[in-house]
């Protein structure tokens, strides 16, 4: 299993802030995103938007990063703090 | 790490006393020759809309790490002797303070540059998101290209 988190506008669009996702073996961030969209086709537009960022275990990563069971993967829109 | 520099990062709902935070940094060592500070506050309008209130969300855990890394980098690049970053989260109304950055160095140039660098990086790299409650409805604040350009110059 991995923990998947969604924040801000993306969280609202998906109607969910967090889920546990079964991940049996190592996969890329892109693989996980594709698997989520296969399970929830209505997430396609929001989750695959070009400006969606990803963090793996609280570090910014790109789509090729490798996700392992037990990891924490977050999807979120561009940040607007300060 | 900036060797012996005292670097403080705080994220939470509590308000801050900028004067007190500046005094704490200034008192760290008598090697300090300059202290710079910045306060970010909530505006009452944005893109021509009146903003009545704002909520600020973050990614607990990652936020502190990201801010810590930004302050570490600033301390190394400008040989800071001390720095404090406080970023609030939760609900805000116009005039409320949101963020405080205090930097201290031997000379003013380093303190000014580090303070601006920390703000520019914070705005584009730390996982915070603002949602405004306006006269025309609720809107997530969109990231600005100008913020990305400001961060890129460093």
C-alpha cells in the first residue's frame, strides 16, 4: 500500500484528500497516476492537468520517480503561499 | 548548514510579534551588523475583486522541510548569522499578517539579499495554497508567472 494525498483545488476537484492505494511492486509516479485514473475515470481531467505537481515522501519529484510500497505520494496544484 | 547560524522555521495558526522576533535574532551574536525583515499581509483586494477573507492550506510535514531547506540554502549563500521564518495557516481577514522573514548577517547586503531570496523561493516552492472569499464567490489563488521569474533570478 501507499498513501496518496491531494491538496487544495485538486483535492476539491477529486472530492478526496487522502486514500490508501494498493501497490504491490515498485512503479513510477506516472504509473500510479495512470492506475488511479483507470480506477476513477472522472479524475482524468483534474489529475492529469499539466500543472499538477508531485511530491514523493514530501520531496518534489517528476513523473519518472520510483514509488515503493509504504511511500507517501502527493499530487497538488502550483503553490501560492507567502 | 550556515555553520553556527541559528535558523528558526515555524508553521502554524498562531500570530507573531515581528518586533519580538527581530529582537531575538538581533540578540544572537554581536557579530551581527545588519538585520532585514519582511512581513507579508493579507490584502483587501486581488485582481480587482474585494476579498473578504482567505483560508490558507498547507502540506503538514513537507512545508516545514521545504522551508528548512530554503533557509539553509540562504544561510549558506549569504553567511547568515541568524534567520527566522514564520508562516501562518488557517483563516485570515484583510490586514492579518501571514508571513515573517528575518535575516541577520555581518553586513546589510547579505541580510537584504537573503531575505528577498527566502520570500521568492517560499512563494514558488513551499506547499501552501490560498483560497479567497470574494464578493464574486470563492476562488483558489492562481500561481503567478512573475513569482516564478522572481525566484529564477537567484
